């Protein structure tokens, strides 16, 4: 049976932090840090093999995290972190978000 996963938002990066300068969209709007998440936000995933949970507000990030969520929820671990935990990021190279994923043991 798949385990629950807790997702914690560790850090949101603004384009200023990544590139050292302000960045703008082609229409002139300034790019800012991702607005879908807040640092410290926690989301519990009850059924990782169901659809994207409503409280997880970015489908692109969900797809980026899903492979690592699947490994943890199935009981697998990663060699670079302690058992039941991994850190990962969405692939938005202009305003990335770092997430901590934790397997919740009942």
C-alpha cells in the first residue's frame, strides 16, 4: 500500500536571485517568485496515484515532483538523503521552487 507524502515548500527563488537582475516577460511585466506556493507551506498527499491534489496549485511542479513522490510512497529511498526524505525542485529555471518530500509512516 502506498504511503502518504508530506510536501514542504523550502524556498522560492525570484529571477533577481537567480540572475542577479530584474527579469521581464515579453509584454513588459516584471517576473517575480512563484505565486503558487509559500515558503513553509505543507501539503499532505493521501493518495499519490490519484489526480493532482487540489491544494497543489501548479500542474507543472506536480509533474516534476511526481517521480520522486512515487518512489517514496512505494517505500523506496534515495542514496543522497536520509531514508524517507528527498529534496527536489520544479523545473522553472526562471523562478524555481525547492520542495522537501517526506514519507509519512503510520
